[in-house]
C-alpha cells in the first residue's frame, strides 16, 4: 500500500477509492502497521510541536506547554487514538447484524482506519494551535468518508445506512470524549488539583 496515494485518493476521489479498498484484504495487524500507526501520528506529532514551540492562544495572550507536558500529551493522545480505532471498529462489528451487515472484524476496523484519514491529515494544523479548528473541519470530512465507506465495506442496504451511520457516530463521540477526558486528566489533573490546594 502506498500511503501517499491512498491518502490523496481518499481525500480527492473517495467513492472510487472505497471500491479499491473493498477488494483489498488486510489483517488487523497489517492495517495498523502499514497505515494507522503512521497516519494517526500526524496530529500527535504536530500537536507536540505546536504546544511546545508555538504555544496556545488563550485570548489573554499565549503560553507554551513545557516540553515534558507536550510530549506526554502527544504520546497519550497517540496511544488513545490507536486504541479508539480498534474499539470503534469492534463496536461497528458488533452492530453489523442489527443493520443487515455481516460481522467481520477486519473489515470493520478497515472502515474506521481509512475513514479517519481526513481527520488525521487535518491534524497537521495542530502545529499552529490557533489553526487547529481547520483540523476539526477535516474531521467533518472524515464523517463523509465514513458514510461513503460504510455502504461499500460493510455492504449495508441503503434503507439501513443512516441508522448504522448514526450509531457509529454516537459510539465515536463517546470514545473520543473518554479519550479526551483521560488525556486531560493525565496532563492537567495533577496541576489543577495542586493549584486548588494552594
């Protein structure tokens, strides 16, 4: 798999690229080692650089996160992102029979892995935290990728597609809220507690 071509095709010609992906066979390990661990690193690495080098604007000025905290944020975010791909893919697979689809974990994780492409690539804007909202917009495009891929990868009938799509979004929101809470607590929890005790 050529990662650059895959990313470009998913972003610019997703309908055709999902047809290509549908006919490709991957193990879960291959999906992670050949694609997910590479592309999912973009937001974490960019965020590390952004928080430490350029800093965040608070409206009252800006501050740079210490290198240790920035690195901790990047590592935790990265690990939790990888875990989220598996967890959401697993839930997609469990839900499959309820929407007339077939359970096949490799395909479910394949769907989530490639659908996240736009969000991960958009994470490059974390280098400049004030522009990170552009990454959020890219995340919205990942929802489009998910919708397009769902019908092709999971063979969902059109009348059940919207319900399956909404169920996946709910699962993803919960997963990312949990990830955000874990990362925030790990990074800021101790500092916040100590500041209250002073």
